[in-house]
C-alpha cells in the first residue's frame, strides 16, 4: 500500500476541517449559552409582567372612577359659579332699586331731622344765653 500525493492532500484537508470544527465549537457553545439566558429572561419578563399589568389595570380603573367624580364636582362648581353670578346681579339690581326708591327720600328725611335738631339746639342755646345775660 502506497501513500500517494492525493492521500496526503486528503489527510491535510481532513485535519484542516477538524481544526475548523474545533475552532467553531467554542463560539457556538457560548452562543448557545447566550440564547439560553435570553430565553430565561424572556420567560421571566412574561411571568412578571402579567401581575404588573393586572395591577396597572386596577390603578387605571380607580383613576377613571376618580376622574368621573372630579368631573361631577367640576360641573357642580360651574353651576354654583353661574348661580353666584345671578345672585350678584340680583343684589346689584336690588341695591339700585333701593337707592332709587328709598335712598332719596331717606336722605332727605335724615337731612330734615338733622336740620330740626340743629335748630332746636340753637334755639336752646339762645334761651340759655338770654338767661345768663339778664
């Protein structure tokens, strides 16, 4: 049995292939570990996100209820504000009506009573001064 040049070339090619496969084993092994860690991380995220989403749903529902309550309060405040404007306008009209109907005569009556008092006081002073002088 003789070894020819083709047999040597075949043995060298087989050895090169073996080295190439050996060199590829380490990166493929590391890639497999990375993919396994990724798979575990995705599984954990899936398992942990369901309770978080459930809790978030409850929070959103509670927030919506509070927003509805706030909407009712806002509507009531707008009604109160509108009623306050009407009351203010009515009070202003009432004050105008009072000053027009009773204000003028009341001021005149007050002025008249003041004048009468002053006149009576002045008259009393003149009597006292006459008594002293006599």
